[in-house]
């Protein structure tokens, strides 16, 4: 069911897309369940926004500020999150890989284990993002199925890095 703005029968996702293109302030916005699929939100300030259950599939979120945003249950399939600030975002449900950099390096350093032409070539050969998902086990595979390989690997990296920073007293 598409959420609409109360006073006007305008789909919320459409209103957000229009608002962003017209310099609307989206910080702390309540965008629960909004259909933002395919939206160009590159560079948008969505800090502290409530994006629970929002459809952000195929959205361009490059360099977006998603710090402190609630992304629980958001559909991030094929969203471009490169350069996005996900500090303190609620990414509940993303699996954590302790010592992620070391684990990916060790896995990808095995003979014939790294193939950058595809996410997963077989059970023992992956690209770097594919290795992140594979090392996260069944939780990683489930997340990948729900939101796609690029977004799943990004989220797993982000929560794993956050854990690493907190353990090292830097976050």
C-alpha cells in the first residue's frame, strides 16, 4: 500500500523525490514505507530520517548523508550506496564479520579464490563483495537475497567496521 500525505492524495515517495529536487530539508524526515525506488537522492541529507520499510531499490544514494537514519527493513536492492555516510544508522539485521579485512584478505588470497568478473563464480570463488557476503554465512546470503549483493556487502562492511572502530575506541 502506498503511503500518502494526509492533506493531499500524493504518494509520499513522489513528494519526497519532488521535494529533494527542490531543496527540501529531509533531515529527520518520517519516510516510513515510502516508495523511493529509483530515486536520485545522491548527496541528499537524510540524517536521522526514519526510513523503516522504505523502498529504496535502485535508488542513487551516492554520497548521501544517512547518519543516524533508521533503515530497518528498508529495501536497498541495487541501491548505490557508494560514499554514503552510514555512521550510527540503524542497520539491524546486517550480519557482523569480526576482523572483516583480515578475513576477506585470507579468503581471497587462496589460489583461484578471487574472480572480479562476477559476485559468485562458485562456492570457493567470489569477487571481494561476494566474499563479504559468503563469509557472513546464512545471514549474509539471506540479506543478499533481500537487497542484492552490492547493498548487502556495503551494509555488512559498515556494521563490521563499526564494531572494529568501537573495539579500538574510535567510534
